[in-house]
């Protein structure tokens, strides 16, 4: 498995709020480099790529903020690269920001700009590589943007697990994916704010490992191992690196 990352993602002044917090990307990339993953750099998504998921008016609105727009294009490009690598049997985790799962076709909220997962999958579809996909979004917040952007594509299924405790959360994922049949690719919107010390107050570090492993096994069963994951939320910086590393360990 490889890691998609660009040094520019360390820049924290492109926006305000938790996703752009200083030190956030450093904590993750330091942990992943320690684990020996090869890092590859993405190119920014093109205007045509953005149009796969968003309206012209929405893109123009984001573009008014030059710094945010540049970072958001690079983030979407990172997701697209991870998906392309996954399709080519080279699993990948994209360590990117801003996140994207709250970005719908024509509006957004929280820290999201462009729908990174939606763009990545719709690009593979537009290029004729895939006709179906399964997405697990384990962020503490429902990925309403991804659901909206992929809503016109019935063969793309998005699952946001809900449960009151960590044990049930893993069980809910296991039960759901046991019914997933053949798809062309498995994508994971990896939000680490489900962590016990983060906003979601639920999962332990070992649970991220378990989720990564479940997704790896799912990909092995349903799509000849074609799998990728992209970073969404996760704001408890002291443990963020180890949590992402745990997920990647299971996913690898
Ligand atoms: Zn979140």
C-alpha cells in the first residue's frame, strides 16, 4: 500500500477550523513514514474533474477564495490519484485536506470544499474503468455530500455506520458488508473523529485497525483487492497519527 500526500497539505492557513489545524497533517505523515509507506504526490484536480461532482456556480464560489481553491483542487486530485492507483491493483491511502464528505453538488458545510470521494469515483466511471462502487464512511458525521454527489448513480452504495458503542459499531459494519456483492472498487472515507477522545467519543485505536482489516477483506472478496481510503475528519491531534497508522496497518 502507498500513501498519497503533498507537502503543500502541511500549509494550515488556507482556511479556519479543525481540519486546517497546524500539526494535523504532520502527525499523520510522520506516523506513516515511520511505518515505511512509500509516498506519492498528486496533481490538482482539473476543472473538468470538479464538474463531475459540482455545479459551475458552486465551483466559482469556492474559487473566490484562491488559497482554499488551490488546496481543495489538490485534495480532490489526491483522492483521484488514490482511486486510480487502487483500480490498478495498488492500494492507497490519501492523506489530504480539506476533507470532502459534506460537500454536495451545490453547497457545503463544516470544513469541506469539493467532494473528494465523489470526484475520485465519478472520474473512474467517466473514464470507463468502473460501473459500480462501495463506500464506507466511518467519520463521526454522516457524509451527506458524498451521498448527494453519488445519488444519481444507483450502483454506487455509500454506508455510514451508526451505533451507540464501539462493539456495536464494528458489528454494524460487519453485518452490512456481509451483504455487499460484487463491485468494481471499495472506497473508504476515513474520518478519525469517531475516536474516543475526539468529537464522536466512540472508537479506540484498535477499532481503526479492525475497520481497515474488514475493508481489506471486503475488497479481496468483492473486487479483486481494489481499495483506497481518503482522510476526512479527525481532530484529536495527539493520537491522530497512531489512529491513522492503525487503520492503514489493517488496510494494508
Ligand atoms: Zn466528522
